[in-house]
C-alpha cells in the first residue's frame, strides 16, 4: 500500500466516522483532493484510487497539469475545481479548465465570469466564498453582505450559484473552528431559503486537513484535503 493510499484511507475513515456522529450519509460528502504543488504522477495515483475531484489554488499551475492530464486520467474521470482566489484577468483560462469555481467573492468577479461565459457560450457554476474570519485582509464577501450579493448574482444568466465556501482560521484545536463552520452553514441556509441557488444539490465547501472532521459534523458536503492525502509538499510543484 502506497503512502497516498494509506493517507486517503485514513481521510475516508475519519470522514465516515464524522458523518456517523452527525447522523449524516457518507454519500453526501465529497473529498476534493487539493493538488497545489503536487506533481502529475501523484495526482494520477490519487485518481487511480478513486479521487475524482481535484482542487487547484492557482490557474497557471492548473493549466500546466490540465494540459498533461485532462479530465480522463488513465480511464478515471476527474473534475477540476478552483479553490483559490480568481483574478479577473485569469477568468478565461479558468473557465477552460474548471467545472466549479469555489471562490466567487465579489460582484466585479461575477460580472467578469458572466462576460467571459457569454463569449465562450458556457454556463459557469460557482460557490460564493464567505469571509467568516472577521478580518478585512481575508478574501471573501462579508457575512452581512452575502445574501445581497447572492441576489445580484442570481439575476445573471451565465453564472450559477451552487452553494458557499469558507476557510476557517487555522487553530491548534479543531473544535475551535466549529463556530466558523456553523456560520457558513447558516449563511448557506439563508441563501437557499431565499431561492437564490440554481436547481440541484447545494454544496457547502469547508474544512481542510486540520479541521475537516468538525466541518463534516457541521454540514460540509465538500472537504478540501491536500496534506492529508499527499503529505507535506514542496513550495513549487514539479510539472
């Protein structure tokens, strides 16, 4: 058994137990393998072990990997997700790669995605990134502005909101992240109750290697796991 296989098995088992504690079905929770600074060989290994969602932080790095791997890795279908900040000048390249943008965080970005989607004749599915930290230096829409922004985005024809995403502050004790996850879920529920998500499953993307079990207990449907699957990584990917 490879190290990636061992780590992935551990993540899956912890996810199962967290779902059980919360009275949830394991099938409702997806693992997004965060492939930032991960080489294509290890990505291929993960795909061969049943990982079907790949999360990238940077468009440029994703372009290189996507050119080599595409959406079919040795017969294993994969979907690429952008989980990092999206600059407006990178939108076109992003839409050529990613099936889901987790990090829609402003009206200006929404309008740019709309414009490029019209040009490419596609519909782009996105999650609204919420800044739950209370720090103005962090990316994401402020909680008190989330519903209004979701309302504006819902009027666009090419951008479809499928849920929300947040990044909790790093804490030594994962239980300390619970209030941030709970806040994210409550905001998601308010947007859902207002009928502002497109039809289909509503995604709640939250939780990483350090705190994903608590995120699952608080309702996460997507957890973003990098180190927990691939181990410590170099700062620069070998592409």
